[in-house]
C-alpha cells in the first residue's frame, strides 16, 4: 500500500510539473509584454520592472526560475495589486472556496447516494420516474441558472416571510453558505444519482445477493451491507472528477453570489491580465486537483479490498 | 391455424445446392437495427425533433425574423414579452405643475411622523407619466417616493424613485421607464428619519405616446391604434429584440457546440486509431501525451488558452475558443477509439480478414471503423451538450463570447445583471440552453441504447 501510495504521489508530481510547464508555455505565448499596457510609460521604468520580474532573461532561464519558485511554493507577486503575493491571495481566499466546495460535494454525494438508492429500490414506480426526470433536468441546467433561480426563490421567500430567512448573496455565516452550496452541488448530485442507480441495479441480481437472501438475512441488512457497499464503488471513483467539476463550477457560483473565493479571484485576474496570479492559480488548482484524484484513488483501495489486493500484488 | 394445401411434390428431396430454408427473417443491418430501436424510444425521437427544430430555427430563423439583433432602442428597454397588439395613441401630456400647499403645521416635538393621507392620482395614469398627490404631513421636511412591481411587504417598498424637498410640496411625477402593468407607489414623509408609508395601487394601461406614434405613422392622432414593431420575447436592457438575439446567438452557440466536438472527436479517432492499430512504441507515446492533456484542468486551460491566443478581456474570439476546446477535448475519443481498435484487432473476423490477405486500408475502412462508429457517435452526442455548456459557462463569466456579440451564454451574462427586476432577459437564453442540452442528453441516452448493446443502460 505504501509503495503504491508513493508511486501515485510521484506520478502526481510529474502531472503537476506538466501542468506548470503548459501554464508557463501558454503564458509566454501571449503576444506582447505584460508591462506594455500598464502605467509604466517611460522606458526606464519599464526596464527596471523587467529586471524586477526577471523578464529580461532568456525564456529558458525564466522557465528555470519559475519552476524553482514553484518548487519552493512561491507563486510570485500580483501584477495588479500592490504588495500582494499570490501566496497571500491563495491563503486568504482558498479557505472560502474549499469550505463551499466541500459542503457542495458532501451534499452532492450524500444526496446522490440516497436518491440513487431510492430510485433503484422503487425502480419503475412514480418515485423513480419523477426523480429520474429531475436528474436529467439537473444535468441539463447550468449551475448559474440554478444560482439565479435560487436567488429569486429566496427573495420571494424573504418577501413573503417579511424578514431575511436566507441571505441572497455574500459570505460569512452558515446561512450564507446554504444557497450557493446547493446551486453548486446540484449538477453533481444529478450525475451521481444516475450513476448510483445504474450500479445498484447491476448489483441487485448478483449471486451473492441471492445467497444472502437465501440464508435469511433481513432485507435492510442485504441492502445495506451487500448491495449498497458494492454499488457505492463507482461513486467513489468519480469523486475526483466530481471535485474538479465543483471546483470550476465555483467560478460561476462565487461570482453570482459575490463570495470572496479563489474562483472569483481567478476570473478577475484573467480579466485584468494579472499574469502571475493566473499562472500561480492555474498551477495551484492543477496541483490540488491532481492531489485529490490521488487521495480518491488511495481511498478507493480502502473501500474495495479487491483493489487493494491487486495493487499490492502489482 | 389451417394447414397449407400440400402436394406429394412437397415431400420430394431437394437437389444439392438448393437452399433448404431461407433465413427466418430478413437480415437487419446494424444501422437499420439501431434505427428501429431508436424509433421505439419516444423520448429520443422527441429530442431529435427538438434538435432539428432548433437547428432549423437558428439557420433559417434570422431570415424569417428580420429584426437586427444588434439594434438598440433606448425607448424600449427591458420590455416584457407580450402578444402582438395595437396601442392607443395617448393625448399629449399636459405640462406638469408641482402642487404646493400651505406649509403643514409643525408637529409636536418628538411625535413620530404619520403616513401621508389621501394618496391619489393627479390626472390619468399613462405609460408616459404617473402623477401622484397626497395631503401634507405635519412635521415633514420632504417626502420619498417608491415604486414596486408587487404589493410592498416588510421594509421593502420597491425602487426609490425620488425625493420631494419641502413638507409643502405634495405631488410627484414618475416618468421613469413606465410599463403597462400594475404598480404600487409608496410615499413616505421624512424629517431626517422616515415615517410609515402610504401605498397606492396604480394600473397603467397600455398606450403609446403621440411623439413615438408619429415616428411609426406620421398621420397618427390621439385615440388612433398604432402598432409598434413586435417583440415577442421582449427586449433586453439596451432595447434589443431578445428573439432576434436568441436566433443569432444560437448560430454561435450551436456552431461551437457542433464544430468543436466534431473536430476534436475526429482528431481523437485519428490519434486513438493510429495508436491502437500500430501499437508498440508509438502507442505508448501517444497515450502518454493523451494522459498529459487529460491531466490539465479543462476550464482553467480553456481560459488560459484564451489569454495565450491573444484574446484580451472584453474581446469575443470565437476562433480561439474553438481551438482551445479542440486542443483540450480530443483525449476522451482517443482513448475510446484506441480501446475499441485494440479489442477489434484481435477479433476473429479481423484476423480472418488478415489471413485472407486484406490490406490495412481495407481492414481499417471495412472492419475497424464501422465497428467503432457506434461508440464514437454516442460519445459525439454527449460531447455536443457539454461543448454547449462550456461555451455558455465561459461566456457567462465573460471569458467566451462577450457582449455585444450574442451567444446564449453571453445573453445570460447580460440578463443576470437585471435578473431581479426583469427576469425575462435571463430566463429566455437560460431556458433555451437547458432545453438544447436536455434534448442532446436524452438523444444520447437513446442512441447509446440503440447503438451499443454492451453499454445499454440498465432499464
């Protein structure tokens, strides 16, 4: 298990290196010079700035410096915000995105497993069909639509109640978290429900389920420890991609709800062409997602003994 | 069941070479079978119809609905969707005169302000102006006027329209973007703090100001019926026709939605096919590249490429968006094709063909490609809605198609700003994105069931 973990971590590092390289290459393909459009009008100031940011050196040297700094965990200084390092931005705003993302993910997974189980249990009946309809709707409606409609509903609710039942935007309390997390998680929830349903339906007719029934286990026991436990595995594998979807979905939801998260910062940095922030956040996000996929893979080994054995043998 | 008439000849043995018995049913080709299966799936058929309709509407719609999607009309901003109707031309508005009364008696010190009494209309309420009049409130230093689209509840009185300075000024004229609808006006006395509101419900009938009517019909007189150019889905914040924008925006959204998946799947099939067919070192390298591209966070790099390809903020760049999408999304198809080709390469019928001396070209075109086509077609139907989604998502955060160019995503971006007041500007593009994606998803489900028995969903 340890060897496997190390191997995966090493592969993850290679991935992050690739992401950093691609980011660097993409940003250096940008025509022009990041300092051209700024306030640095005189040639002298511009030259000084170029030296300050290392832009006077050959590209390969810059690449080396960039990789070295990344390895040290130093993402540089923002181009547009004075005296603010990218690390500061990440430190301050990642928490917000992480809390929002985790709540959304938890909501999506728990809801997906639950709804999937309900649909599989009542297959073909009204509950199944109505949930499936909602699921297809959930997959087809963009998260920003959920966000906007949610705001409208809450506004109506607030007006009806005469007080602020739920805040419509902003950040700070648990109540601020509810609506954005819902909007963010709904798409993933729909997706996971579908997955859970089909994997449960596959499990239902397996031999071991029949055996369990034959030896007289109570139905809830069969469902809980024989069907659910096995059917949940595909859901676990897809947690990594689900997390990626939620992370990027955060860009939109954070800007709709005016939440000071990292996603909103990234969008803002792109709009202002803040090169260091764009590069830093891309590499950070890439590393984060790569790492989370590894965590999920290792977690998978714990959930599924067969895979653990196979990995140890390998 | 009756027996057919038999003759002794029926029992004579057949000669050698004569087919003893034909196939029990006419043989069905793969595609014919798939079509028959799809035809039985009502959801998929309906989706197919919706998609055909959407394509038709976006291709031919702008020819039929000849309204310039870019034409702004500041006199008609944020109009709600409405049926076609001729409007009565309004009589010219009498000049507005403020109503000034004797200064109200000073209130006893410390007493709270009362709500204004006798709030009423001054003259008729028209889309040109609503004039209000109320009785002075003792102790008031002035009044605040609010307007709401629904009956005010709680603290919220609606849009603050303006302020009247002076307790003896007891009238107000509202000429701000009035629409034929029911409005609730609230007037509040103020003397530093605000008193309780008096609310009046005002129904504004439809009508058209004489000046505007004359631009449409120079001979128009008050009382005539004159029709404005029809805006079935209303107008946006700049007075542009939402229907025309949906149609022209659909061209961009669907163009991206079709072109990007088609090209990226084509590239993916080529790369995956080559990797799977030739195998060995080449396969390893190609798959390593695929893994690497797959590891890139998709949306982040979509945005990064946009910057890298020199599209500044506020520029539209449909081309760069396409390039970035294709560069980043061929990997799924490549893996899928490679897997299929690897499997098929070892299949008995392919080996038999090879033994019989078939050339690679023949193998590829006759055996490998047709047998992978079903799976690829299914992945294409699922790639289209996700490309439409990506476009909408990017445009929504201002990283894709940017206003004034219309695409469904950029229209959502425009509409969300005024969503709380004029929801129709957001709902129209959001609904059409959702319907399109829904149709493609349902069609994809149907196609998967029809084309690929192995992937058939558990139903």
